[in-house]
């Protein structure tokens, strides 16, 4: 009886820790169900329709995208995701703006995720196990193309089941 309680407590604790470790941004997180992702995306869709394309080889892989507006601060993003076996493996937010917008986004992400590790020029990264949040940007003049990517590499590894291997 005690062993069963300890086992159940261990499973509950592991589920809680996994849930806490997932980086979330604007209500989206890798590992969330496709249904949860689609409901949230549709609720934030500006005027567009969420569009998803399935892989030509299997319906277990999808790419989805839609333009969203977050009611919390009226920010507009192009939201895209990779869905594998009904779970979101990667979610990305794309935007453009000036240096002030990029600096504001950096501050918001550091406030949410803590100190970042610099990546190559034009990037910051936050890691929690095999879950990664990345901010990257490119610039031309005063313009910046800005992307926030949240990825669960354990889920992304699932793609290999659907990719045909080439013989060397």
C-alpha cells in the first residue's frame, strides 16, 4: 500500500516538474496538444484562418500557421508550429520592428525565463533540459526581423520515425 502511494506520488511529482520546465510564451508551449494549440491560435487569430498542412508521407506530421494579435498588449505575430503525433514540438512567433521593439522583447523574455545565454550574433537562448527557448533576429538598417522559438527536442526526435533513411 505504501509502495503504491509512493509510486503515485513520484508520477505526480514528475508530471508537475515536467509541466514547470516547459517554456511557455503567450499561452503556447511545446508539448501542448494540437487541440489546445488550435483553440488558442484561433482565439487570437487577427483576421486569418489557422491553416495546417499535413506531410505528404503521413498525417502524423503537420505544419500550422496564422497571424495572431495578443489581447494582453495588442502585439501581432505570425505564429507557426510543427505538430508531431498530436503534440506541438516547436512553436515560433515571427515579427518585425525597430531596435526599441527588440529591446522590449529581450526584457520581457529575461523577465519570464531568467538570464539568457548568448548565441551566435543575433541570438539569445534559454535551456531547460531538452526544451529550448530562443530569441533570434536579423537586421537591415533600422529594421529587425525577430523570432521567438520554443522547441521540445524530445518531441522533435519523433520526426525520424517518418523520414526515410537514405542508404550510403
